[in-house]
C-alpha cells in the first residue's frame, strides 16, 4: 500500500503538487509581498519647498534648473541658491528621461502631447485612454486627443520636457519630468527660454 502511495505522490509532485502525507509536514505556503497602496508611495516623497526670499531675485539673478533622477527632485536655482525644491516623476524606464545638459526650448502653458493621450468621440467623451498615436489604431468614429501637459517647458526637440502631472511616488512617465501643479506653475512663470537645465543622477 505504501509503495502505491509513493508512486501516486511522486506523480503528483512532478505535476507541481506537494504531497504532505508522506513526510507528515505541512506544505510550505508561498510568500506574497503585498503591493503598497499608491497613497503610501506618494507619501514617500517630501512635498515641495519654496524659498520666497531667494525666489524674489529671479528677475535679476541667473536661473538654472537641476533634475536629480535618483532623488526624484527638481531644483530651481536663483543666483546659485535653491529657490524651489520639488518632487518629480521621471521616465519609468532607465534612459527614458535623458541625462545631460539642456535648455528651455519652448514654453507652452496649455500644451498637449502629440504622442500620448486618449481616443475620444465626437462629443469629447473618452472611449479609450492611455493610448499612443503612433502605435494604437483609433476606433471608428473617434479621434486622438493628446494628454494635457500644463506649464510645459520643452527640453529636447523630440518632446521631452517638464510639466504638471501625476506623481505616484516613483518614476512613471514616458520620459517627461512631471511636477506638482503648483510647483510647475511657479517654475514656469519664473524661467525664460534658454534657461539651462541639467539632468543627472
């Protein structure tokens, strides 16, 4: 009888099922790590800070923007001093937000993406969101509507820039540098074209 049980249990083990009756021990339970809720991830990032005294000199002192991808922070420097320290959300994959020295090529307070957005019907109702105008086909009777990118500062000719957006607490964009709305608006209103921008670790 034991030999029959042994053959039966061996077959079951090959099928990926543990036979606990032979050893007399409990089957090992798989360990699952619960995914943290978005609210917990968001709270990891410190809120933005504005040094109002330093920001007052923005019209008379040289400005520069520094982005730290590892810290997920953006800094607006006025005369070499930090006037804005803001959380960001950069490209979700390594290299999607390019590193290097850039400058503000364009300013657009109500910019819309030409690549990412939604398909909407004739009355503007969203039929399908999170689409790419390059890779997704629009369902019949719909048109592409680019995602809003308020207070957009273009950094590359390919379309990478800084703008207001959702910050889930980790890198999540297609390459742009997302900022909280209030921080994006302050930075946008103070910097001009050709403002130097450095993106690094």
